C-alpha cells in the first residue's frame, strides 16, 4: 500500500496582507513542483482584506483556508481506530478481546455506531468476585447464545437468540425431593445426565436446563420431547457442573456492567493541551474519540500522546512569534522565507531560513522560481506581481529595491497586465471602507512588536486619497483604546498612509506614545495626529525609529 504524502502548510502572519497571502500560494505551488513526494498547502492565519480579495478574484486563484491554531490535535495522534463492540457481547468474550487487543477498555456502541458505554477489565473482575446474586443472570437479560458460547455448549431445543429473563440459577446437586423445593418457575437449572433429575426440572417449569458431563450428548429422547412440549431451552455441554456454575456468570452481556454516564470523550479537533488537562483529572486509562454526532471513531490513552505528530509548517513574510499563528511552539517549522528583521521565533533543529533585504517576500519567491528553473504560470505571476506592488506601494516605499521593481515588471509581462493599472485597481479596492467595520479596517494590516519588556502594535491603513483616510480616522482613534486593553499592549499606533502623496498621518494610544512620536519624527500634533511627509513604510521608516527612541 502506497504511503500517503506528508502535508506541509505554507502560511503567512496573522492579519495577513497581500504579500503574506500571495507568497504562501506561490511558494506552495513551487514546492509542489520541486518536491512532488510531499503535499504543500497554502493557508492563511486570518481574514483577507479587500485588496487581497480583489487580487485573488482577478487572477482566478482560490482563497486559502484559514487556520487559527496549529497546536497538536487529537487527529495528529496515532490513536487506536475501532468500530466499537456490541453490548450483547458476553463478559467472557470481552475479556478475550481485551487480551487479544492488549487493552483494558472496550467501547460499546449501538447499531448506528454511536457510543453507549465503556466496559473495563475492572467491571469484569467485579462480576467474577463480588456478584453473589443468583438472579443476576436474568436481570442482565442474558442471551442463550452467550450462554452456549461461554460453556461451549450445544442447543438441543429452543432459540439461541432468545433471552434468559427471569428466575435464578440453580445447581441441582441435592436429592430429588429437595430438587422440587429448590427449583421454581423460570429457573435455569444446571445438572448431570440423569434422566429422572432432568424430568423433575422440566416438571418444575424451568425455563432452561443445562445438562453437564461427557455423556451429555446422549440425552434421553423422552427428555428432549418433553423439553419441546414445555418450551424449555435444553443445552448440553461436556463441562462438568462445577465448571458450568463457575463460568455461567461470564455469559452476561457487557451492557449490564458497562459505564453509561459521565463518560469523558474527545473529538478529533480537540487540542492536545486541553486533552492533557482533562486527562489529569480522571483516572481512566482509555478515552473514546467521537465525531459531532457521537459516532465512535477510536480510542486513545495517555501513552498515545507520546506518539504525537506535530503539524509541519513553512512560514512566509514573518519570523516574529507574536505575528505567527497561535500554537506555533507546538508545530515543526521546516522553513522561513522572509524580508523583515530577525524576530523571536525559535526552532529545535536547524531549518532552511532565507531572509533578504528586499521590499517584498514575493520577490524572494520569484527568485526561487528562477533558481529552480520552474516556469511561472500566468495566475501565479499575477499574484506575485500584485504582492510586490502592494508591499512597495507601487515602488514608492523606501524598502523597494531595483530587484523588486525588475521582478514586478517581469511578472506583469507573464500575467499580461499593466503595472500602473493593476496597482491603481488594487489600491482602490483596498481603500473602499464603506462595507467594513472599524475592527476589520484596523486589523487588515496589524502587527505586534516586542522590544525587551515593551510590546507595541502598529496597524497600517492605506488609501489613494486623504479624504478616504479622514473618513475613518475618528472611529479608529476611538477603537485603539479597546485594542490597547484587549491585546495587553503598552502602546498602539495607526499609520494612515496616502499612497499617491507618499505621506502618513500617525494616530496613537498608550502612555508615552505621543512623546515617542515627537522624539522620533520631530513633528507637532495637529487635529489629533502627526503628519509625516515621505513616510509610507512601517518596516523601514516607522518601526526602527520608534524602537530607537524607546531604547533611549
């Protein structure tokens, strides 16, 4: 059987911009072509903005699936898959299955594979050691089929699918006179192959008679006929009466002893950290895994957690832990492709890390296509070109290099587009704030930065006119206070960037934020903001200056 390909997710940062999304799509496409033995899947770590949506729709590229957490889940573990077992199984059969499967717990399911209960080896031990009630076989509604299997018997008369429902279990070892006193209606009688004693049991209206011993196969014909007339179940076995009496309780169905209430179960999408916490409070060794309709999928134990398979990731357009998808510390990072400063992410082993001082991650990926000799198809060229235009603000950003511009122009030819027309259409799509909430506008391009014990956030909102930016300025100023509290930040800033004028108005919240802007850029506040000419880049013009001031 061919082994399935390993899945590797290619994902950008939280609150993704066009570069983050398009880089993930294009790099996954490249990796699939050069490493076909693995399956590289583009993902996104948040909702896309209007600009990115326009780009994907224009070039006919499917939007990647969103992932919120890459922590290990139950579905990443090699748990024991099972269809479950019928509640009609006998205790003896359940015990044999436990030994065969090397488990201490069996899940019990109904005809639709929905979980009904759990039977553990302790339940079986209880039935052997602590049950002294001679009527429990009837109360458990034991099927004659179970009894026959347990004592290796043969049915002479009766229906093996019927149930022993009433009466007690009697071992007819006394004299014949005492037998009439011992046996009552509907009892199950265990005795030897003596015709007279068998007839007494039938006359006393026993519901089941078990004839024991090596000669049991030679039951008298008259006894057989009388049993049929009395509608009594007649079973024979080569086991002696003592052995049958010892084994009979093992024929009871497991549903009678199983645990039915307060069962701790998990679903495949549950995260391992949550599962560990739940397991620590319960003494059970095995736990059922169910789907949303409570169909049984499998069973897992604490030791299964040792065989956890971490999710495999390639990160693009970031290398800061604060910008990475949640649960990143539980995943295996295989590669990082980025164009930002070195951040706070750590790995357990060496990885492929490509970091270049370029204006866009998409430019690096364009280079990698060239280096691998892989032809860039039209739609991939379109998204890569769009990413470069977005991150460099159509070559206006100081982060833009000659390589970025050359890559964008080459990609535009492959995609069959004009650079200026594409950029204008993208920026206009991204500047349409009419259908967005203030939260969506704020988080469409928001990043958190760490410096020693100070954490601050920076959102950038770009538009093609100052009028568009002024229309949302007031709402953003009010919303920033909420962000400050919810994210636990010291300061939060928003860059309101006019793309064509190449200027940015800075608005802020947090203690020290105002003075930091004043010291960093030497400008005065006006109408609740600081207008900084020739500023369009968060990465190169805003963050480095702010960090220098904060350090001082």
